C-alpha cells in the first residue's frame, strides 16, 4: 500500500512569508503527527491529530498551526517565517493506538532566506 | 514537560566493533520505540518495548527497557557498514517524544 505522502518536498521562502505543508497518511491511518527536524536537535514534536482533533501539541509558538481533515489528510502552516524555521518537516501516520509505530513520510524541506 | 535525552550524539566505530546508544526520560514511559534514519532518508521503525525490564533482539541488535520504564538502550554487536545512520529512541507518555539521536558511522 502507498506510504505517507508529503508535499511539497522542497520549498524556499523568505522571512515574513507563510507556508503550508501537506501530509496524506497511509490509508486507514487516522492519527497524524508532525515533527521538525534540524541538525543536532533530533525530531521536535509539533502536534498530533486524530479524527480532526488536535490531541497533543509541542512547545512551538503560535505561528505553527495545523489541522486534519475528515479524510485524515493533514496540513501544517507556519506564518511569519523566521530563518530558524528552516528545517525538515516530517509527518508520520499511525493506527489510532497509543502503542502504534509511526510511519514517516519523506518530509518537506523548508529553507527560509 | 516530557523530555527524552539520548547519548552519545555521535559514535564512530571500526567495522566489527560494538555500538551502544542510551536513552533516558524525565518521566515514566508507557512504551519506547526505536527508529533508524539513513543519511538522506526518513526515520524507519525498528522495534517497540512495552514491559518493564523487557529485552528484545533482532539479529545483531539488542534492545532493553529499564525496570522503571524511564531508560532504554540499543546495542549493536559487530557493526557493519550497513548499520550507518542515526538511531533515535522515542518515548510515549501522552505524545511521542524523540531523543536527539545518535549518529553512527562505521569505518570499513
């Protein structure tokens, strides 16, 4: 079956702009979580969604937001971009179980100039 | 909030040597998972540990979950060049928090 699909794969923005990233989970997966990955920082948890509801949120400013649609697809938005937002943004889907393994997409690499 | 610490940050070994990475949480975890990310790739699930004191093996890889369910380790015996990558632990309390990862390089 198809894996987790993230779009776009690469994008370049300038400071002050906003960006929207999309994630299509594996069919049947209803839980989607987002992570920011930067060198040396590992994967920083952004948010987790299940059935269109945000279940958990990490320690990121309000400029970072997300949502999940009825078909389980998810989007995250970053407004007023800063240079420090340059990172690989990873989306992961899982079955709706707290014990489920995460299936990651290839990520969206954002560069902010 | 929940924090997951992982050491070392980097490890360079000669092929055939052993490798261990350690993970420690500030809170008790319901489970811990391990992932491997190859250079340029995305994290891929390796294993999940749930029970206190649990030990699981996958060929040359041995995973342990501490008695207090706050720490874990991954040990690779006789590393091979195919083991190269970054190994992450991820602990779940309410949400899944990842350690910073241990980047393993193997010299042939």
